[in-house]
C-alpha cells in the first residue's frame, strides 16, 4: 500500500492508449527547473490547424519526461506557451538567454522546430556561459537532433548525447524532444543561451521548458570566493563548509577567459563540519585583467570548478608625494611595471617650468627625493611624464 510517507511518489501520465509510470523521489531531487516564462512569446492552441495537437500534453509544475521533471505552462491541456525564435524577428542570430547561476552537470530542454528537413550544422546551438566565457556549445543538426512539430514519421537517429523523444501526441502528428547537453564535470553556469542562426524557409527553434541537473559533485559547499589587489599582487580568498574527503584546491588563471593555467594549490581540510577559510597570493599577475577559478578535487579524483572571479591590474605607473605640505625635502613614490625613463618637472602657479630632472625607473616601487628648499611658499604642480605614465600632483611649500 502506498502512503504519504512513502519515499517514492508515483505519477501516471497517459499517452495515447497506454500509460507510462514514472518515479519521483520526494527527497534528494537532483534537478532544478528553470523559469524563463518572462521570455515567453508564443501560444499554441489545440485545434487551430497547422498540425498542432497538444490535447494530451501534461502541463504544470512537475511534469516528468525520461525521469526528468519540467514546468510546462500553462496549467491547462488545451494550449502551450513558450519561446519561439520565429516570433522574435530581427537579424540573426536570434538568442534566448535563460538564467542558471548554479553548478550543473547537464541541461535538459523540451524543444522542437518549425521545419522538417535537416538544417545545416550552424542552424542552431545550445551554449553554456559563465562570466562571458563560453564553457560548452552543442550544435543541433536538423532532424538528427530535433524533429519537425508536425512531421508524420521520424527516424531514430540521435546525434551524440543530445536528444531523445519526450512526448508524442496521440494522433502521432506532434511531438516534443528532450535536448540533453552534458558537461564533463560539475561547472558553474550563469547563463544558458539558445542561439538560432536561421536557415531556409521557416527554420526556427522553439523551447517550452528547461531543467538542469545539479552538479555538486564534491561533498563541500563554496560559500564565497573573491579577489583583491594588494601591492600589485592578487590576493584570492574563499570559504568552504561541510567538507568531506576533500584533497586539494588548485588555483587556475587566465588572461583571455578561455585558456587557464595552473598557478598553485592549497591542501584542503579533508573532513570538516565547520567553515574553513583559505587564501592564495598570485605574486605575478598578468598586466590587465586576470581571471581566476578554483578546481576543487576530492581524494577519489573527482573535481568541480568554482565560479570565475576577475581582477584588473593597472598597467600604468602610479605616483604619490609625501610629506605634503613640504618644508625642504619631499619624496616622490612611483609604482611602475616597466623599466623606463621619466621626466619630473616642477611647475609654478603661473605655469612656468621651474626645474626638470630625468630618472630611470625600475619595475616595482621607486622612491625619489626632491629638494624644495629654493622654492618660495606657495602651491606647485609636480609633473611626471614617461612612455607609460603621465601624472600631475599638487603640493604646497611652507
């Protein structure tokens, strides 16, 4: 006898003259249904022609196909809402952006097209993005991936891991296919993009539901991860909780968001029920913007990536003067990333150049003494000019 306390709930969905029995676990659910209903732009009503037949399509917040839960709008069986690239209009590519913001292992989409013949390789694709970095792209190649909504018969050709049939109408004239885009390891994805580049005729993709497979492959939780600049070095700090069997945390860096290099590692706590704080210093960051991610590895070799954080290293020298006001001797501090020559000029309040001296800077911190004993009381401008610096500092002579 099945009671409310039974872990497995049974869902019976009728298709045509038979039924399919699905099992949904009431705990430990490994999927997350995404809501992109604010992007919906079309409605298909049953019985309005064009070959659509959604009379027996289940809708609601927990519709299950191939053991994966979906939310299908609306809560009636006489119509269907979703996003259709053909409705958007404008120039190609037509793009739908679905927020994700989670560690995931795969993306599942209920989709189809308004065209029957196979399209070109570049017809449409599913892209997984994080911080403007393309993590993975899967091309959908015509009928090998998604089939026409009103095509009477279909082949069983499946392109790689991408597609299986999810639902077929009782008349056999309408179907939805499940696109499955997998990742080699759990990865943080902030945006899923459906890209339609267009082809001949009315070749356009439509999407009615999206679900992701949760990707917490490691027994730990990354609470935060951020980067700060200190003396031209990058200080990375992060905090974890609930670590179990963790081994090492590898730090990787990139200058272009696509190619990451190993720059160091820290030993993980292994097993801990409390929060753990970690830090790592990148002593030689790239000039410009640096992108960092953590590769968190357990003792079994499984790993997952953190979100990506970025930090910009100023490529120009920075200048400061102290003390200010000055009585006789002041110090000029110049931070430079290069070996270079600079000219230091003292300019009076009337704009007249009172003195000019040339100095050679080293890469790093430079301290230069300036004798101001011959200057009268007043306000002056110190000008530092070089190939990579152009600074104007104001100081007062007492």
